[in-house]
């Protein structure tokens, strides 16, 4: 029995030795690849300007009509608890609590409605910000856009704040689509132009949103003007092919305007009250103004053809 056990032990040790020999790793042999699991992308945290959002704000107050529209366009109207006195679109937003305005915020109403976030595109007095933030509401000031590109950035920022960073570009593209489609149609539809905003010959340069917006139609003759107010001589020298005028100025234009060839030839685009409001508080609803202007251009061009 002892001999049988000895033979079995010897066989076991021999097998163990062979296994150890097989398990020896050569220094020159390549190491097996290390499999890394990619971290799952999450919608939050989101950074917008100096603000970090770890989650979607559940309630928001807006003191900017344009921001209110954007939030509604992006599908988050249900979280708006208050709006400015000037917010009137969409119509159902007027049922929300009136929070005053950026210039004159109703701090008591804001504190009572207690939104997690209050947004404005205009400055708010420091004392009001302090009292509102001390009550637990974050105050976020977003600069008003001065170009179509900056308007698009506003949509991306709002989409990121309320929907997270993963889908914010897609959401902004969808909201801006009516405007971007209309602007493609408008490209190079007129030659040089000047947008005269008032009877003192204030012209929109490309440093303003209005000037940048109208540049989508043609070449802004006043694009590089440092002083927005032109003299009659400067206006005559620029001699634009087209004029863009607000409706009240078009009724009684200054003599310097009526002397221009563009005016004498009827190449005048007139902006009504709705157009002016959309330009002052830009959102994708500007698509309606683009289409209105294109219709005027077509009518003017057709009239010119008939006259010939």
C-alpha cells in the first residue's frame, strides 16, 4: 500500500511540475489587452457661462420675453412659474405670475413664487439680486444676442440648462429651423442696403443684431460705421441700393432719405410693429419677418419689371 501511495504522489508531483512549466510567462510574449469600459455620458452637470447645473431646474422665472419664448419653444413651458410684464407670447404664458421686469423686478413676487432659477437678458440691480438670491433663487443674466450666431448660442444654452448637454445641439437646431430655413431663402436677395432706425439718421451697423440680421439679405452699406448716426452727406455718399425703414419713419421720412435713389426708385422695405418687436426681442419667430420682407422684395421687383 505504501508503494502504491508513493507512486501516486510521484505522479501528482510530476503533473504539477509540468503545469508550472506550462504556466511560465515569457518576458517577450505580449501582454493580453486591458479592456476599458467607456464612461456613460450623462446629461448633467452642465456649464453655461459661470453657472454649473447638476440637474434640470424644476422651476424657472423669466424676466425676458425672448428667453420665455425660447424655453416654451424647447418644450419646457410647464416649469415656468413666473414671467415679466412684457411676456405675451405664447398667449398662455400670460397666465403665469407677473414678476415685473428687469429694470423693475417685483422682488416680493419673485420670492413668493420661489423659482429655482431666474433668468434675464438685461441687467438687474445688485440690491434686487442679493435679496432674491438670499431667498434661495439663483439669478442668471444672459447677454442679449448681437448676431444670428449668438441667438443660436442662446438656444443651445437654454437647451443645455433645461434638457442637458447630450441633446442640446439637436434641440437648438430643431427650434431654430424655421428661421434658418427662411434665411437660406433670403440670401443675396437684395444688393447694398441701409436700415435707418430714426429720423436723426441712426443706422444699424453690423455690431447690432438688426444690422447683422439684415446682412443675411445683402450687403450692409453701414456695416463699418463707428458712429451709428449718419450725416445727410454720409448717407448720400453711401448711396445704398435699398432702404429699410420702420413703418412710422416711412410715413414721414427725412429729406436726406427721400433724396436717395433707392427711395426715388421705390426700393424701400417697411417694417411693421410685429417685425420691429421680433428684431428687438429675437427668437426663431423672426422667420415670419424674413418671409414678410421677401414678399415685399418680390412685389417691388415685379413692380419694377412692369414699369419697364
